[in-house]
C-alpha cells in the first residue's frame, strides 16, 4: 500500500488549471521529490494532498485515509515544513514545540519528554529559551523541521526545505533528512534545487504546467533523458566554433553566449577547442534533464 | 473542542505581554470613566435616577468590552492570520478553519470579558454598583464580547490589508457608540436614530448592564440577550463562511 497516492488530481483557479490531472504513488519509507519550475503546481499539489484545499477532480489517499474526507485523521500522523517559516514569534524555541504539540492533542508531559531529542535533532540544544527573532535562517528552518516532528509523524511534507539557506545550513538539513529516511519515515519534498533532489530522493517526478512530465530515480532520469557528457563553451569566436561543433555532437544548444554540447563522447569536441575559447567539461546532471524537459524560459 | 488549543495559544501570548495588554485594555477606559464621569457628572447631578458617573459606568463597561473584543479579533487576529501565518501553521495539524474561528472568537470575548469585569470591579470599589444584581453584568459582558468578537472576526477574514478596519471603526463603531445610550439616554434621540440603535448590539448590552448597576433586574432582559446571541451566532457562521473561502484559494 502507498503512503500517499493520488489519481487524476485536478485543481483550477479561475481559468488557470494549476494541477492538470496528475497521478502520484509514494511508497512507505521512500523519499519522493516533486521538482518543477516556479508555478509548476508543486505547492498546490502538496496542499491538495494535505486536504487544505478541495480538488476539482481525482482521488487522494494519505496514510490510508481518503482526503479531503478524512484529512484531519490523516494529518494527525503527518508533519509539514512549509515553504516560508511560520514559527510563532511570540514564543521561545521550546514554547513553539509545546504549543504546536497541543494542536495535536499531545499531553504537556509527553511534549516535555519529546522536546530534548527534538532540540538535539534540530541542533538547538541549549537554545530552548531563545526567542525566534534571535535565530538565524538555518536555525529557524531546523526548528520548523523539529516542529513538524512533534507528533512523531509517519510522513513529512516539505515545501522547498532549503530555499534561502547557505551551504552549511543546507548540508545540515540534508543530513537530518537522511536520518529521517533511515528511521523509516516517508518524505515528500518539493524543490527546484536539482542537487538536493539528486542527493536525497529515491524517486522523483518532474512537474511542469500542472502535469508530471517525467518520473523515476535521479539516475534513471539522467540515463533516459540526457546524453552523459556535457561541454559548455564560451568566449570570443564561440559562434563559428558552434557551427563546427554541430557536426561532432548529437545535440548542441546555444543559450546567450554559451554553447552547450551533449554527447556520449565529447573528446573530439574538446580537441577542436582553440584560441581564447573557455570551456567546462562535466558529466550530465539532473539539472540538464530538468532544463531539457521544462525549457530555459524564465517562469515568474 | 479542538478550538481550545487555539484559545490557549492566544492566552499564553497574552500572559507574556500582560503589562502592555492590561494597560491599553484597562487604563484607557478607566481614565475615560473617571474623567468624563466626574467632570460631566459635576454638571449633571442625576440621569435616569442615577449619578452621572454610575450611568456612564454601564455605558463605558459595554463600550470598553466592545473595543477590546473588536481590536483583538480584527487587529490581533489579522496579525496572526495574515502577518505571522499562525493560522496556516495550525491548519497543518488536525484542526480545520472552523476550529480556528471558534478559538479566536472565544479568545477575543474572554479578553473583552476581562476588560468589562475589571471596570465593573472598579465601579463597585468606588461604590457605583453595590447591589448583588451587578454580578449578572459579568455574563452580560461576556455576551457583549462574544457578539463583537464574532463581528470583528468577519472583518478580519474579509480584510485585504490593515486599512480595511478603519471603515468598520469609523463608519460603524464610532457612530454606534454615540447612539447606543453610552453617554446619554438613547431615548432622547430622534425616533429613526433610536430605531437604528435598537438594531445594533451595543444598545442591548447597555440596556442589560445599566439596570443591573442601578440595582435591579433589566426590563426585557431576554430580548436583549437574544439580540446579542443572534449577533454572536450570525457572526460566527459568517466568519466561518468567509474564512473557508479565504483559505480555499
């Protein structure tokens, strides 16, 4: 049985179909990523799965409960890390956990027992009395994550868990999320950091304009959708070089004043680089898949 | 009864900021009560058989209760809902928007009740209300608080920005305060204005509290109670309706 399953899910706002018929199945214990550019429908999909908004069509089952019909029962065993921190600024770190636990009907004594391990998990041991406004962005994010765990959930939804964090803070969050997966929790996260998805997710779905356009493990997506080698070339004379490159690589793209060449073997291309041309040779990543499938146009 | 956790959250914050909260909710109305009560009272020895300050105490009790309830449900409610996104965080838990609306209304009414009952206590200490009948003004103050909290929360869930509340305050609350028998008997108003006052909740609150302070049972008590209850109930239903609409998009 799936921890989360959605079938033919649809949601429109006015004339705009934000979620346009998607199917999802997340296995228990899996870390599942929902990728997509801004406005792809990721956050709306999460809200639908939580029963916070009603779908126009389709079915959702969250931890065995039909949503939105029994969303309340389902949410009792779910944690949520929203895109923007909404910690209670009037309370301290510890009070935030205590008050939040009460929303789940957890007894004060039980919350008090859970607080030290949660603070340890969040790297906030000794900061229990700190005011929220004194915390750094990374600390707030970790406290939001700890808050989402106060009810010991089986499944945790995370909407862009590391957006806006510096590399140190991001790596700490990643380490904690891996720990959660090892504990057997199911994670569903949205992100537009390909590196994050590649590192954390067992399986992911790429979403664009309300539809899922590709699905699979990060490696299988790269293998299926993109050539393994990438060569980025820029600098004076790149235009004439590009004409020659077209004969040597199966796929050549120009973005601004950079030429992207994709292929199984880019050695002949490398040998053809001369003069003042600059280049970067690297293996293909999920980001290349993402850009190939969703295009390079800005989405604001 | 899940709404209690919402009520409790607000109470815990209030407890932290108690000094500032008490000052604005209690000092203001009491300064007004004694300033106007004794000042004007010197000119007006007796209104409806009461000293002016006792007469005004009943009005001021209801007005201060109205203001506390309205400010809490509108401004503080909007800060929690819109600025801090506290409601969003609560909705991830097994609560629904109806629980939040109920918790917010009862909380604002509780805070308003504290204002009303403190004014009553001060009035009693100063000998303005000495009959046991005044004890009934305690539940009456809660009812007034409930009615204005429910209306205030409608404004809160309809608001797109802070400015929105000025319309309600300037166009509804201030005129209502003038025609509801707070400062002078409403019966001396022109008939059409009196009819408007009778359709509004503040008038009915004053009509309950003033006879109790004077030391007797209020005439038509159940009519006044029914109007206040109707405002509270209708406000609750409408606030839920608009809150659901706001949070479903």
